[in-house]
């Protein structure tokens, strides 16, 4: 099986939480769930934790390219 290889090849995204003063890297496929769960459990649903702003722009470009949103 190649489960481990698949995990390692998946892009990880740094998520920062200014309130908790933490940074964690999560797999792209779990990004939305992880951020939502963190904010839900620790911050009453406030959107405190977020993708590291330094790469959020790059990520948006990547995702937009992936979805073909830039090809209009
Ligand atoms: Zn937090």
C-alpha cells in the first residue's frame, strides 16, 4: 500500500492562531476541517485561526489555478 507516500506528497499548509500563539502544519485536504474545528472548540466559532497570511496569497493562486478560476 502507498498510504504513507500519499500522505507525504500531499501539500501541508501552515495554520496560525494568534490567540493560541500556535502554528501547525495540516494537510491541504484537512485544512478547512482543522481550522473550523479549532475555532469551534477553542474560540466559540470565531475565525481566529487561519492560514499563514504569508502563504495564503500563494495558496489562493494555487487553488484558483487548480479550479480554473484564472482562465476566464
Ligand atoms: Zn486558537
